[in-house]
């Protein structure tokens, strides 16, 4: 019985997943589709018995079923405000997104041109407007080969910049048709969301790259004794930058990072001494630190941060040993 139910469930799932785009796009529950299935009734053979007459109160009205156009049942799409402090709408003809003027060069006609080139879409530039050639709608739920021509425009006004997208023409399987308002809203909004989404993704990626590059810039440091009396290295950088920079230089000094918890500022390290050749590229004096497990603790001190390295028993490096290790760290941080 269990196998039978499982077979039925799998078969049902496969039928649901194999539905074509037409069933996803067009409503199939229209009354007109059921006309041929309506029953017809023949007079009852009474056999000589007088039957009561029909009560007109219960007589079904005779109506002629009108054929109507198939309805697109896909959920409507509206422009999305994916840019910070932006407003996105559809005005009946155009989808647009307005955003602060300081981001006019990030979300601009020039950037839209770059995206169109990446997607191999032919276009023509007229001032601050772009007129595209026929191009795919990039939707996966289309019936046939549906293409469109778009007009994209950037308008700068006062404290804001606006990207607007308009559907000029549409065709399906090379047959041109006039898009309805619902079509204009769907395809204009969808295309604007795709383009702005790609620009936003590229912008965020660029910001991350710049941030990472800044995190790896040289950091000044000096040897100190902290409030607990431990020898430490004071870094002239924020906790975040110091954490990233130390993660970059510690392996170069022979400290392999085994585990780390950024919220607590600690790392578990495994030390393996460098060769003489590698060590003297970093510092003039070689460390005699034993191989084994060590820990690094990074703490915030005002707008700076300090790092302390301890052994497996929690004892901080001290004396000559601490001076040599921290001097080597100082040299690497400054690069």
C-alpha cells in the first residue's frame, strides 16, 4: 500500500513539473472551454401518466456563451526600489526608478550601455535615450519566441536622477502585436528590475573590492605593555582592518590559522618555524619560538587595536621572544 501511494505521489509531482508554459500563462478554467461538455436533456417518456407541468421559477435561462480572449494569469510585476532611498513605479506607459543624484553615475545610461553590450543587444543612442533592437524578454515562462524593443532614458532633475524604460514594440514568433497595459507593465517593469539589479550587483561588488583593498593597506604598529602587564603590539587601525590585515600576515610568519572567532577577536594558531632564508626576508633577528599551538587575541583600544599572542597554556609571549615575534609582525604589517 505504501509503495502504491508513493508511486501515485511521484507520478503527480512529475505531471505538475512537466506542465508547459502555456498552462502556466493562460487560464484554462473558462466556461467557454466546457461548452461542448454541457449535458442535453430529452423529453421524458411518461408511459401515459400525466406529469405535473414544469415550474418556470426553476427554469435555467437560455444564454449564448460568448467566446472571450484567453487571460494571462501570471502574477503582475512592478518596478522594485532596489536602490537605497529610491522610488519605483509604473505610470501606465513607463517603468521608472528615481534615486539620489549622488548615484547618477552608478545607475546611468553609460552603465546601461555596458550591460547591453554584455548581453549582445544591438541599440542606438540618442542623447540620454537608448533605443534597443529586437531582444529577448529573458523570461522563462514565455510561449514561443517573444521579443521586444525598448526605450531607456535617464533624466536628471534637481536632487534626483531617474531611469525610465518604455516598451516600444513586441512580437511573438515574428508576428508583431500591440502590447496591452498589463503587458507594458509586466515587460517594462521586469526589464528595468533586471538591468538595475545587475547594476546594483556590480556596484556592491566594486565596493567590496575597494573595502578589501583598503583593509590590506599598510598598518603602523608599536610594541607596548597593555593594562594586564602583557607585552602586546599596538596597531594604528580599527579592529576590523587589524583583523583582516593580521589574517593576511600571520601565515607569512609561520602561524597557520586553525580556528577563529571574529566576535571575540581570537584565533587558534599552529606555529611552524620558517627557514632561515624565509625568516631573514622579514626580520634581521630569527625567533627561537617552539613549534606548536598558540593563540592570538585582538582587542579594541579607542580607535586602535592591540594584539597579544599566548602559548597553549595561556601565557603571553614575553622578553626576547616577544620582541622578535612582534618586530617581525611589525615589519609585515607595514608592507
